[in-house]
């Protein structure tokens, strides 16, 4: 459903991504592992149309999306949950959830209400906190809010930039559990991480190093996580 073919991109004149080939099939959870500065955020920003493609191609449902503006891509189902969550701290939890979806052309109040209920079912803590300022939530709750805010857009592909960052292992497991459920329900998930915990739920994993893919394997084939780190991510 989404395929990157020999993608090169950079910021200003500095090249960051080098001939990156990645694909995510419908309903699959794909993990891109990379150390600090490997280019993970840049990768997601290229797919989202926030960083321009230098060369190569980006295909979404077999059609090129290179050069399409970010807001159009988001509306057509490519939804990006950014690094650091970026929820709006002064708005309530519910306002944060509604804000993105309410800009979708033709969306009805009924649809918004239905999606809201689905997110409150996914993460019940958000329902109990619905009237509180987003900024008052714990880090884990804010990450749930960021995931749910993305899902309010009804994505075909949900991209997540280090959702585990700064969270306790138990909270990471809850978030990963929700992501695994999404993939089972047919949504494609592209997750970038520095840590290997998500290998447990991934279908396929890539390792990104200095902007290039240096390893690609079915996640079930990667048995020794420590070895993977030592070999590819140092
Ligand atoms: N605005 C920018 N201008 C110049 N270089 C940048 C800019 N943003 C990032 N870079 C550089 O590009 C490289 C990749 O950055 P990127 O943020 O994509 O990495 P990352 O894998 O997401 O890192 P992290 O794990 O720290 O989030 C790094 O070397 C970084 O210093
Ligand atoms: Mg990053």
C-alpha cells in the first residue's frame, strides 16, 4: 500500500536519506529501527510530505504521491503521529481529539462522535480525562492521546515516531498492544523506534543507519535483539 523506492532526501543541502526502499502492506506492522540521528524522523516526514523528496519515488496504493502537499496526504489516509506527541496542552483531551478530524471535508458530527467513542473504548483513561487539559496528562496518557488523535482521521497508514520515548515499560506495552490491534483490524502501521521492544508485535523490521537501510527481515526471524543492536545500530 505504501512503498518507498530508492528515496533520497535531505534538509537544506544536507543529504539524510540514501536510496531507502521500504514497503508496508495493508494490515501489516512495519518497524524501522535506528539509533539517534539515523534519519527516522526525516523518513516519516518525507512520507508525510513535510520534507521534499530529492529523488526516488513514493507510492501509495500504487500511485506516485511525490510532491503532494502534506494536508492532502493526511486527508487521503497517511496520518503521522509526530515525535514528542505534540498535543495542544491548553486544549482539553476531547478538543485535542476532535480538532484534526473536524477539518476533514464532509465529515459529520455523527462520524466524529462515533470515532470519539471508539477511541474512548480503546483507551478508557482518555474518557475519564476528557475534560482535562491535554498538558495535565502523564507522558503515557499523552501518547495515547496522540495515537487516538491520529486515529480520529481514519488513517489507512498510521506512522508513529518513537511512541515509546520516555515511557515506563508497562505503558510502552499498552501502546504497542493497541498498535498490534490496529494492524489486525486492517490499518497499516509504520513505527520508527530506537528500542527493539516493538519487534514482538512487528511483521517486518528494517534497520536504518546513517540514512540507509542496512538490514531488512521478517520480525519473527530476528531472535536475538541484543545481537541486532550490536551489529547494526551501534
Ligand atoms: N533541521 C535540520 N537541519 C539540518 N540537519 C538536520 C535537521 N534535522 C535533522 N538533521 C540531521 O539529520 C540527521 C537525521 O535526523 P533525524 O531527526 O531524521 O534522525 P532521527 O533518527 O529521528 O533521530 P532521533 O532518534 O534523535 O529522533 C541527523 O544527523 C540530524 O542532525
Ligand atoms: Mg527522530
